[in-house]
């Protein structure tokens, strides 16, 4: 029903993904999609624009209520309305949460390789970044609990979790999240679970909202999610900050107000409400389309360039590719991908420890472009000196 095959030019739209990349190179780096948003979102925005007056919003309109129903339908967990606050984007929300919940000198754990801005977020407010790298057994990434026990100490106040995990594509299982939640509860560490990719889970996998695990975890942990990745509206700043604990919520709201960021963007209200109300069918079809793109890339790699290893993704539209067998340095690998394959991927080193020799490939683009891209990669590798 929806036409994900359509090639829509993004020229002259001020797109960061396309503008910095030379015209004959295919951009597959930053996490936005080359698909138009759900028609209902576009229609709602058009209707709002046609009104012609864009004054301050007095409330979130139907956004937060639509979110609770969406989470109930999609993730079998419905947060209470009064728990939900917002921020203009997930990163901005995470920074404000760190301000609200830490003192300078406190420690914050992240689990690399991970979404790069986590590094600066964890160092904001004068906090000390502590790394607990994921454990990779050659096939699958796991949370490293042994290492976690060693690095967590009484100064550790927060753990920022990426769930599902960008860039390794894990959809953490309920048992893994429960074990993490329990460890953090015992050690007075609040988990901020960045669930921006929660809706982008591949068939046969199921996302678990962290706060859905148990009442105790619910009472002490925070979930951040957003309509931006799901419906391809990341240029409209909107994210949901879900804080069941009243004291933690009050602290967050104080920072939100101090930064004068509590009035939501007029287009964010419109787009988020429409997306969470009408977006199910579009998302269901999108997920099948993304899965077919992933299979195309996975099968081609396996059959024709088996020296490259694709880490089997469970969620997100971002593939984590292991190029280590080529024996290139990270700089050489990036140059090879750009100059020989004519692709612009995100170098693994941008995700910190554990990223050397890897590349992240965004496959949220029409199939014909993905086909061209993977052929270019095959040719580059087969003709490599
Ligand atoms: C894990 C994660 N968090 C946050 C973001 C960005 O969120 P925002 O643009 O709302 O700040 C991204 C974007 O790729 C992401 O992967």
C-alpha cells in the first residue's frame, strides 16, 4: 500500500545526510530514512500549516495520550500520563536528565560501541564517564555483567542504556534487562534507557520497555523514546521523557523549565499526535520493507563477499559490518569505502571502543538504491588489489 520503492530527491532540502556527500557517492551514514513520512503525518502538518498562525503551544494537545495508547498497542506497556514529559530531541533530553540527576564528580556508565553523543552526555555536568564495553563473542553482543560489577562503585549514579542498541542492532531480551535493572537497583544506579529505536524491531523480535519489567524497576528507572526515528521526522524535535518516580520527575522538570524548553514545538505536537494515532499500518509495512533490504544485503555479503561479516541485526535499520579481515587501518577502510565502493558509511571508530575495523550502514532507502550500493561494495572488494 505504501510506496517505499519511490526515489525521492532530497536535493535542496538542507539534508545533512545528503549535502555533505559528493553526488556520485551513496549516503548511508546518519540515521534518517530516505522514505516520506506516513501520509497521515504529512496531511496533519499540511493542515496545520494552512492555518497560517504558529503561536505558542499551551499544551501537548493529543500527543502524550496518543503515545500511551501507541506504547500499549506496540509494546504492551502503557505509562501513566502524568509520568510523561518531553524535550526537543532525545539528546537534549538526556543532557537535561544528567543535569537533573547528578552532581559534578558523579560517575556515569555507558556501554560502547555506542551512539557517539553518549560520550559527551555522560561527561556533561562535570561527571566522569565510565565505560563498560559490550562483550562480543564473534556472533552476538551481550551486556558484560562481570565487568559491570568491577566498574560500578558508590560514585556511580547513572547508566545510560541504548535499547535497542545502536550500532550493534541488539534488541535486549527481557532477562538481560531484568538482570541489568536488578543490579542497578541494588547499587543505587538509575538507568536512563534510550529507546529511540524501540519501534524499529525486526520480525520475530520483541522490544521490552525497561520500566515494564517490574514495579521496582519502574519506580526507579527512566525511559526516553521518540517518534523521530520511527516515522522519519528527526528534523522535528520531539521526544518523550518517561519518569514514573515523582522526585526524579520533579528534578527533570526543574531543569526543563530552567532551560525554557517546556513549551513544545507546534509542529512536534501535530506530527507526534498524528504519527502515534495513525502510524501503525505504515510502520508495519516499513518493517517488512527494511527486513527485505537487510536480507538483500545479508545474502549478497554471504554469497559474494564472505570476508565481510554482518552482525545479525535484531532491530534498527543500521547494519554493523565487520571489515577487520581486510586488514585496513580505520582511515584506510574509510577511504576504501568512499573512493572504491563510492559509499558513505559511518566508521565504527565513531562509536568508541570496540568499533575499530567496523562500519555502520544505514539501509533505510529504496531497494533499488540498496541494490546499487551493495553491488558497488561487492565490486570494490572483488577488485581490491
Ligand atoms: C540511540 C540514539 N539516541 C538518540 C538519537 C538522536 O536523537 P535526537 O535527534 O532526538 O536528539 C539517535 C540518532 O541516531 C540515536 O541513535
